[in-house]
């Protein structure tokens, strides 16, 4: 029973490149959440998606960041033209319903993005 | 704005030395208070959800309690394997799909 799978585990990008982070939710889960953990800071909500829909993107930076969860395949968090300040751990979580927090999200192990 | 503050930032205990971690919160309409455990290099692991003042939940050596302004995570007779960062979060208004996290307490249990 695989949990939430994120890849890659580690990603190094040069300034100005694009970063693509992937998240496959647990089997049977159709709700996906992305969080970012900056060094020495707590987890911050970025976006909540269902299949083919963005439900809440209130935590996403206005520029360069986008997320999708297509009908088939993993959820993708895309960061264009990365800058050093984007260096962080990005965590994906999934739940079977939209009340994911009520039952405790299942988090993946994260992707650690380093921008050089 | 919803805020969650955890204290202390770091705590070192000897094996068997019981203690408590604090989580104070300011939120307009609590939709759950959540505790997670995070090991280095891993994602947070769900421990407890509490919904109303006076509620308590237990799991092995951990017990979580909730008042109207704060939550405590009590750890009884801890073992080295309890060493981790413990995160507290609150469900934000609009739905528990968005959690507001504190910065965590880094707990170290020395053998």
C-alpha cells in the first residue's frame, strides 16, 4: 500500500531554470495539497487541487508558480525561472475527501529544491 | 490572521523524563487542532486531531489536550525513538483543507 509518492527527492536547478515537482496521491485519494517549508520556517499552504480543478490557490505566489492535477497522472507543481529564494522543501499531501485536515493528511516525503 | 505559536523551539530530555510541548493559537473559528510528528528528511506524520476544549487523545506515550487558547502534547517516560520535530496546526476558516502550522518543537531524547 504505497503512500504519497513525490519525485524527485532532491532537485538542483540553476537560477532561471524551471523546476517540476511531481506528486502521486495515495490510491483512492482524489484531493491533493501542496505545502512549502522554507529553512527555519513552518509549513505554509500553497494550493489545494482535485482532479482537473484548482480549488484554493490562495497560498501560491502570484508569479512563476503553477499547479495542476490532471485526470490521468500525478499532480505537478511547476516553478518557472527559479530564484534562490525558492530553495525549500516542497511537500504534497493527499486525502480521500475535501476535509483532509479532519482525518489528518497523508504527506509524502517531500522534494528538496536547491537553486544555485 | 490565524497564528500558531509553539514552545519551546527545542527541548532536550533524558530517557524517561516526562514533559509537555505547548501550542498556542489565535484563529477565528477553530476547525480542528492537529498534531504531527516529523522526522529529519521525511514528511509530517499525523498523530491527533482535537476539536473542542476539554478533549484529550492518547497514543502510546503521547497525550494531546486542548483548551480554548492552547494545546499541550504531553510525553510520558519518553524513549530515544520519540526524538523528532512535533508540529501543531489549526484548520483555517473555510475548511480543514488548509492548515496553518506552527514552527515546531524539536525534541531530543538522550539515552
